[in-house]
C-alpha cells in the first residue's frame, strides 16, 4: 500500500451478497457499491459496504456468492436521511482479488487519527465496561474521515484518560450490528450500526514513548449494549 494509506488500512476476506450497483461519478470515473459478508471466528458475519472504482472491476466478476480479498481504506461521509444527517461508513477499495484460501484473520484494520469528541465510558447492566470514541483520520486534500470506535475492558478504562486532540493508533476489525430503536410506544425500527472494534491501541506522544494498551478481545466478547452511533 502507498504512503496515502499508511494511517488508514483495512483488509477483508469475504463473499459478495448483493448485486453491483452504480453509486456516483467523480472526474469522469464511475464508482459502484456492493454488500460484502465478512466472516468472524465465532461463525457469525458482518455485512459491510464496499465502494469500488470501475477501473478495479474491469475483468472481475463481482456477482453474488463469489469470494474476494478487498484491501483499501475506511471512509466516512454525511448523508441527509429523514430530516437529519447520518454518518455513513464505507470501505473504499484500492485492490480486489479472488480469495483462493481463507485466513485466520479475515477482518483487519489499522487507523492513526485524532480524538474529536471526548470518549464516553459506561458500564452495561451486566457489568461490562465499554468506551465509545470518535476518531478523525486525515485524508488527502485537507479531508478527514470520522470513524466511530468501541473498546472494552482495560482498553475502555484507558480511554477515560484520553482527551480531544490526542493522537491515537488503533488495531481491530470493522463490524456491523443490527439493533432495534424505539421511536414511540407503538413504533420500533430496525437499524444497523458500523464501528471499529478495538483490540489494541496506543497513544502517540511527542517524546516518542507511546503508551500501549491491548486486550486481545476475542469474538466471544462481542456481545454488548447497543448505542446509536450513526
């Protein structure tokens, strides 16, 4: 991967689960989106959105059921939906190839960014410790991607010491989760949230002595109280 991607890298192995659909055109280049099912060790899956250039899909059969390796960056943008802005996450593909053999870690992400909201630490009714953190990751042309992240246990306690503007590096995976949001006593809607689940993190300091935290959280610990992050 080139220098542009050093602060934002994602690697996914999975299966196409939707038809390829035209998204938009930029500088004469067309971009398409499709849903991508990525496996977990627990045998559950995450359904993630892939955005891909028409140049990358030339000669590649993107059809339902085909398995691929996708490498790229996690991008965000705001979309006006039902009277309010929502933060939308998508994986911007920079390379795609046929997945000939599945690995033990099909979902890997690294982000190097800056905290743009104070981390929110909380505990669930079952005593689980959780911290939600929004990370701003710089991109070319003075743009930034805003990435919701979530940490558990020791990592979540470490987040309590962090402040807006702190430079943080995180390693983990991109996950999707479906939940129900109550609009009224009679109306409940189903929503999907996307966030980066942190397995390891470090605070980047000016003196070069980085503070590292890590829980090595496994899939068995991925059950938690939901929070509307988009």
